[in-house]
């Protein structure tokens, strides 16, 4: 009976670990790694008499995700990026040198800062530079998520025993990667330095998880369940009062954005709208034909764009000059046929225009003019 209970507990533990995405079994369970399946292991054990009612309830392991995506803009707007960080680790912004430390509290170190596993630094410039007080041992050119980058092994110059406001391991030989954010002049450069106590595999996993907010991979949906929603007016469709799927149509032209309709149960509910990209709010207020509008300036794979969120409540979260990261709240949809909705049905008009000029047009007079716009669902509509 004891063996049965232990075996069943073991099987349940392995099943939950596998279902929750655990790549490596704990040491006591590795002896089962050569089994072709959990089922095979069960078949190989004879249970004489089945499972008795007396079997004690199984205590399942903690299913908290091992990693969580962290938006570093929340610490300082300089850091326009996110990455997967172990959920038990902590993050500190150091204003004295505009740096970010990522701590493993279980790591060795005399001080909290010495427990830092990753140090992130940023600066603005045009060329790759080594931080003062360090010299290069080796260097290699790389691409990180399509960005120009250099990987270094560095060590402190002779006589340098420490660096102000940085962990003590910075004054030893260590590895670091510097990434250029954009191809524009005066680009941001981000340096990720690796503690000697962190394995190369773990550091490489962190680097691979980094998403820069000028990359299309960082873009998210503007509205929940975007892909499931009806799309009465997709991008580029030619609309007239005669062919429009909307009653009492007022407009004529080629649709410059995509309309996301509401579900039946959202007619009287608050429907939140989120920033699809990382960028600064350039306009927030009413515009004829839309009611409430927010326009955000972003970068898409190195090229500037403006994103228009139309038919939204003008009293929303976004303010001119505010930096919004992907997924940050912008506003809520305005009420059906209200002044705030431009007297239109309750829906979201999402438009993306190339360049930095704000373009409020919801319709283009000719198909050629659509070349200055981008179909939002070529980038998002992920859910």
C-alpha cells in the first residue's frame, strides 16, 4: 500500500511538471526520464486490487510560472524593452548611473547588489563603446533579434578595484553584450553584463527573450480577442453609402485602418483599449468623425509610424507626452452613438500610418494613397 501511494504521487507530480512546461525533472525523478511515457511506467507496475479509498490526497507542486515577462519601461523610460525574468528574482533601478540590476536573492554575495546576476546599462550615441574603466579581452559581432550587437569579454583596467553603484563582480573579468536599438543617429545602446555566478546558458536564454519596443515581435493586440471579432470594414476595403455594411454610412473611400466590432455582451460594458506598441502619445482628444482619438508615435522594425486609436473615450488613461509600452492601457471604447464615439456605433478604428506625420484620415480617396498606411492585422490580431 505504501508503494502504491508513493507511485501515484510520483506519477501525478511528473504529469503536472510536464503540463506546466518544466523542461528538466528534479533529481529524484530523473530515473524515469528514459521511459517512453507516463502510461508505460504505470503499466509496468502491478497494482493488485486497484486504488483503495484510503489513498491520501496528493499534494500537487506549485504551478507558478518559472518566468514572467518584465516591462523595463516601468523603471525608467530609457529602457524600451522587455524580457523574461525568473519570477523569484528582484529588479532594482539605480538612478545614480541609470542602470538596472536583476537580483537572485539566493545567490552568493556580501550585499544585495552583489547578488545581481544581470546589470543593464544604457546610453545614447552613434558607435559601440566600452564603459570607462574596462578593457576588451575578446569581442565578436552579432545580431540580437535583428539588431546590430557586439559580445565582449572584458576586465577592469589595472588599478580599478570597483565601479560606483555597480556590483563588485564588475571589477572582475566578465561577459557582456551591447545592442544598438536603432539605425538612426543618436540611437540608444543597451549593455547587458553577466555575473560570473550566472551560467552562459541562463544568460543566453535571457538575451534570447529580450524584446525591443521598435520590433514587430513586441507588438500586441489593441483589444482583447481581436482575431475573434467581426471586421465589417477591413483595411483597404472601398466603402460607399451604397455598399457599406453599416447603416446610414457617411463616408466614401478606401478604408485606411481596421474596425474591430464589439461582442453582444459588450454593448453596455467598458471595453479597454491597449497600446499595440511602445511609443509616445502625440495626440489625445476629440477629432471630427471619430470622437475621441489617441495617436501614438512608434517604430516598426526601425521605421517610424503613427498609430491611431479612434472612437474612444477622451477621458482615458493616455496623455500627450506620455510613453506607452505595448499592452499599456490607452482608454476605453466610447458609448454607442455617443458624441465621444463621433456619433458612430461602438467599435475601435485602428490605423497605422508610415512616418511621423499624424494622419487622421479614415478613408483615402485613391487606392494608391493606401501605400502610406499599414494593415494592422499584418502585424497584430494575434489572439
